[in-house]
C-alpha cells in the first residue's frame, strides 16, 4: 500500500495525506536526509514542507532535489513581515534549495496583531509574495501558525487575502480540552471547504512539553509519543478527517511509525473517543498550547 493522496486545495496537485515536515533536517547531514527522503518517497509521500528558519533544512534538501524536484510539491516559509524582507527570504530559500521556484511560500506563524498589520500593508510581505508569484518564483501562497489563537487569525487572514493553504495544530487532546480552539478550528475548516483552501495540520503525535529540568537530547521542542499504538491512533485521528493533511514531526524517528499508520488498512478509520482518551490518560498527553506560554513556537 501507499499513502492516500488528495487534492491540495485549489492547487491542482494530488498531495499525499502525509506531508514530510523537513524541520527534521535542522542539523541533519544532507546524505542522511536524502536517505530519509527516499524512504518517504517510496511510501508515497510527494509533498515536502520546510522553512527558512529550519536551520540547515533547505541546504540538506538541495542535493536530493537535484534529481527529485519533479517528484514533489515543495513548500517553504518566511518569517519576514515587510515586503523587502519577505522577497529576500524567498530568493535566499530558492538559492539554498537549488531551485528556480517553490510550489508554495508561506507566511510563517502569522499570529501577532502588530505583525499582521505589517504583513498586510501595501509594502508588506503579502503584496511582495503576490508579486513573486506573478513572476513565477512561487506558484501559491499560504499562511501558518501555532497556538490557540491561530485558527481565528487564519480566518481573519483569509478575510483579507485569498491564501491557498493554512497550517495549524490539530490533535485529539488539543481539540478536546480547548473547546474555544475547537470552535475556531471548525469555523476555519468550513471557510476552507467553501473556498477550496488546503488545510495542513501539525503536532499530531505530540505528547506534552518536555518536563522542566529535562536536559536529554531532543529532536523536537516538545516530547512526542513513543508508543506505537498511541502513535497509530493519533495519526488515524487526523487522517480520518478527509479535509486535512498531516505534517510529520521534526523528530525523524517518528517518520517510520507515522508512515506505517498512514499505510495501514485502518489509516482513515477514526479511533473511538474512549480509545483516544485512554491514550491521553495512559501516556499523560497534554495540549502544548494554553493561550500563553509557547504560543510563538
């Protein structure tokens, strides 16, 4: 079996329901990254998501893209809000990736009011990226974010500009324990369905924040699940919603169990609330975001 594909919004691309989150390549050697990408591609993954801020991720992708550019939908992000900065960021990303265009450029974590105002000025990032799209440097424009305010902010952003995609946190514990966030997500999903906007999700296999004082070696800023059954159920919870895509964890060790779950006959079968709540209780799953700390991660 290979991972199911679905239309990525109005882009015309049939993207794998699992998108490779290349934050995992932050400090990974390019040779090792190429092997990981070969594994993902063989499993059916045909969409890669990176960012200018992900350490050396774009550089690690470049050698593999030399021979596989046509095999994947390629997305990156910029954290700049002013137009000149966003343009420079995109051009630098193209140079680092070794490509002449990306399929999707995204405004990274657009959640703060003052940054939102700058991004939407006539000389802001949105106008600059729209011009870059007209020039062929990108095909589509999206917006991403984290925290409990982001679903509402995405709705606000879509009211101002016709973005092609959004990205936000989505998992059972988060939606179950924060009804206000769930309400905002449901409203956003309705808007995206009406306007054919692609919806990407992150933090599917998040367990909790790292315990205070933990100084072990980490491959993501949060502690991921480490139980195969719980990972499978968390992945299935996301994929059971046909509207959304799942972006893989920055911890590359989670790739194999995520792909296994996505390739299973039950991949799109939603676990019961009792099963999901049992995982919350057994593994101490806690929402990463609380409306205060870490909203900008």
